[in-house]
């Protein structure tokens, strides 16, 4: 059986992260929110890579990303849920909706 490329899990997760950032921008009307979320996520990924070890022998190791050791299929599933919630939610109170052009 052919296995997908080793970075496909991370590619899907990072694509969904980008979609989530766009949804945050669209919902809040502000650019600072997705910039802050992106900066925070970079810090979290760096800390996780520094202070965790992936047990490749574990039966659940396939859930962890092969590209950076963090963003894999489990992250993609979590981000997919966040994107669905964001897209179904209303505009964040006290913010200005982004203009649709």
C-alpha cells in the first residue's frame, strides 16, 4: 500500500491554520487578532518542540506531525473544528466587520 507523503499531515494542518486566521480576520474586522494568534502559535510550537519528545513506537504517533513534530492529523482535526465554529459564529461583539469586496 502506498503511504501519503510524510508532510501531508502538517500541510493539511497548516492550511487549516491559515483558514482559521482568515476567519478570525473576517469575523473581528481587525488585523491585530490573527497576527497575535499567529505569534502565539509560533511560540507554542517552538516550546512544544523544545520540551516534548515524540514516541515513534506509540500506536498514536501518527497523530503528531512529521514536519515539525507538532502540527499533524490531530492538529488538523482540532483546527477543522475551530474553523467550523468560527464560520458559523456571528461577528465578535465590539468589532467592525471586514468589508467584503
